[in-house]
C-alpha cells in the first residue's frame, strides 16, 4: 500500500492544479488507510500532506483535515504531532478566518 497507493494520492494532492473537492477526497483516502500504514511511512508520507492541507487556501479543506486529525491522532507519533501540528492548529484557532475551522482546530488540538 505504501509503495503505490499512498505515493499516488500524495502526487494527486496539488492545490494549484485540482479543485478543492478532489483534495478533500485525497485527504479522506489517506485517512481511510492510515491505520494500515506503519508509523514511519505515516510520518514521512501522510503527515506532510496533512500539513499542506492545514495551510490550504480553501476553508473546507482545512476543516476536513482538522476533523481527520482529531479522529486519527493516535496514528501519528507524539513527537511528530507536537512538531507538525500543535503550532499549526494553535495558529488556526487564533487566526483562521473561518469559524468552523477555528472550532475543529481547537477540538483536534485538545482531543
């Protein structure tokens, strides 16, 4: 799975070439398989995509990734969670222009 599927989804996630619904489908696909992926591949291949999604220009994508992070936090190493997401989620809570994103960032941060 990590040899073909995850890299293909990673290649498909491109904020400049595809619509936001497609990016959300990529995130949901990764969320569906994260439990089957070992921690090393999760940290190296999936986490970077989730980080990009936290910075996506479309609020629906940011909202989607916050919900995924809340649900799948146990599949991300605590060290990687701290370095990759705590600061991003805190920033989203304080500065995001969308109230739903702020709320779900808060929920993901304190879940």
